[in-house]
């Protein structure tokens, strides 16, 4: 299956700053990537579907101006959490669909202080 | 609407024994795919096994097998010979209806498995 690299694996930032998370498909041209958010002991919540060369499709209730997604190439999608606040602290994880399967990055644990 | 139900928030199993994690699903589509993922405390999502709705045989991958009962809309994961490293969260998921690359996964709430030595 596809190999997906996600960076950083963890980040601590000050309230009000922005944080960028990268998701790279190392061996597969990913036209579509998915971004999830996960709170402790809960399931994955899909935030948006990222399509190469076009605007991301956000799920209901997800602020697109808060969570900026850029999918400028077939191997890279980025999620930027703008003006982060403590309530944005969470685990963020990306996924690539290849054929019938889905491969995930290793996730990013964001802590906003 | 499509839905995945995992009714076991937590499960315990003795090392070397088998354990079944339950998953039921709801869909009106005839063609769908079911997945199981493992999430250890590190957070990564590890693909375990896949079952297509038209697959006549139950999927197996090493110690993992999927007990697929289409009429009952259940896709239970069976882990044989449990190991301490199997302690993790387990999620059942179903591929959304529709065509193309944007087909999303519908997730269950997960089951936390603890393997006792």
C-alpha cells in the first residue's frame, strides 16, 4: 500500500499562532487526501477532503477559514490551524485512498498553550 | 443513512486466547467495503483487514479474520492467539456510498482491547 508521511508528529504552540501540518504521499500520486481530527478516547472525525488542484471539501461544522487545507501537488497536502486556541488541541491525522484501501499518516498531536 | 455500530467500549482477553470484537453496519447499498483498523497508544492507524460485500469467503490476514454475516449486517473481527501487543483501540469502518476518490470512511466508535498476561 501507499506510504504516507506526516509531520510534525507533535507540536506545542502558543495561543494565537498558526501551525502547519504536512501530509506526504511518498510512493503514490494522491489526488485525494482526507484530514481527520480525533479527541482522546473518541473516534476519528473527518474534517475535510482535500483534492489536488482544487478547493477542499469541508464537513459540516468545520470552519474552513480556521483549518486551511492546501493540496498543491499530488504528493503533498497541508493543514494549517490558524490562530490556534487551546480548544484546537487534538490529534490530527491524514489519510490517502489507494484503490480499495486507505493508508494513514502517523498523526500530529497538537497542544495549544 | 450509513452507520457503523461497535457496542463494546472495552474488552479484556487473556494472552493466547481468542477474542471477537463486534461490528454491525447499516447501508442500503449492495456494493460496499468494510475495514478494521488498529490504533495503539502511539496514535497511528494500522490497517488490519478488508471485506468486500461481494466476497464469498471471510477475509483472513494472519491472526485476524473477519466473520462476515451479510444477512445480519455484521462484520466481527476475530483475533486468535492474543498477544500483549494487541492491546489497542480497534475501529470498524465502512466505505461510503458513491463513486470516485472522494468516497469517505464511516467510522464506529471503537473498542478498547486490553490483553492480560
